[in-house]
């Protein structure tokens, strides 16, 4: 399969899988406290990736640059980002969470403009990114009414830490991670995250019960293998090949998948608001990708 075809397949898989993870996190929280859930999720993902790396004899890397990238990914992409998401989704609906995380391309675009040569913003890029964000807000506009509660407003504000630190990590990896195998940027940091969040869970969530049933257990396995091990391996493979800002735009495709799944499988209504929002997302992404490339 040609490189371009592989890229398209990887992008499609990321959007399809991550389009279902927001709801899966809410289901998983019914059986595990948030930090425990993150620790177990990343422990399973790390075990899978390390086993694959050993079987395939893929290099994990070494040296000061590798250690730096591991710490950045473990701390920002995984520990802080997912710790915040799991904590906040105790109060923030999954639709609103998707809107809040859709600020991720905005953060990436601004940071890439200053840190990544060749990714300076053009006006058409800014318009495209903002248009895509407006589309996501339109799709989930009804969920914005849930901000009326004080706890939800506070959780939503804290939630914004997640896309911000994820954007920092993405730009850092893009700038200094060239040439590293994706397994190095995923397996080791995920194992570190499992340890960090495990200690945090033991300290903060001591005494909180664990009651995994079939649904929450299945959600945990799905999140660990599909929503973490597979997706991040693909994501960092793509990040080495695509501009960081363009790759970040897949965040805007996730809500469209979530709406489509709800319509086709859960008999949820597909409203004109959702249709308009989806058109705005597609228009914004198309504008940013086709006409927003740096000269």
C-alpha cells in the first residue's frame, strides 16, 4: 500500500476510534475512580505495546533526547491530560467534553506558528481552524446549557488544561522527536504514566470502591487497546509525516463520528443543528488543509 493510502487509513482509524472514546470514558467511570481508571488504562496499553515492541524487535530508544521526550509525553500528553479529562468527565457531559477539547487545534496552531519552522499561520488557516471550532460548538450547542451548574462550570474550566498541555507536547514532539520510532514515544511514556497515576490514585482515591461490571470492564479494555495503544501509535507515526497543525484538525472529525454513531446505532435524532455544524467542520478543515499551507 502506498504511503499516501496508509496515511489516509491511519487518519480514518484515529477519527473513528476517538469518536467513540468520550462516551466510553463515561461508562468506565461507573466502575473505576478517575485516576485509577487512567492508571489501569495506560498500564494495559503499555503492556500491549511493550510486548509488541519485544516481538517485533522495535527500538525503544535511549539517550538524553529520548528521556526528555518520554518525560514530556508521560507528563503532558498522558498523565496531566488524561487525569484532567477523567476527573472532569465526572460532571462534564461527553458532548461538552468534545467541544472543550476541540480547542486543541487552536492551541497547536498558535504554538506551531512560533515554534515550528514552516508552520507559520496564514489568515486562511486561522479562518479554517475557527470555522471548524464553530462547527463543533454548533453540533453540541445544547450541551452548553449544562454549564449552568457551578460544579460543571468549574470542571469545564479545569478541562481546558487538557487540550493546552496536549498541544504543548505535540509541538515539542514534532520539533525534537524526528526519527524516533512511534513505539518509543508511546510504550515507555505510557508505562511511566501508569506508575505516576497509580501512585496518585493510591494517595487520593484510597478507600473508593471498584465495581467493574461487563459494560465498564469492556469500556476499559476498549479504551486501553483501541483508544490508547493503537491510536497513539498511529498518531505519533503521522506526526512525524504531517504538519502538527494539520494533524490536530482530526479533533474536528471526532464529533461528526459521534453524531453519526448515535444516529445510526442508537436511534438518536439527526437535527438541522447537527447537519449545519458538520458542514462547518468539513468546510473549516478543508479550508485549512487545502489553502492554509505555509508558503
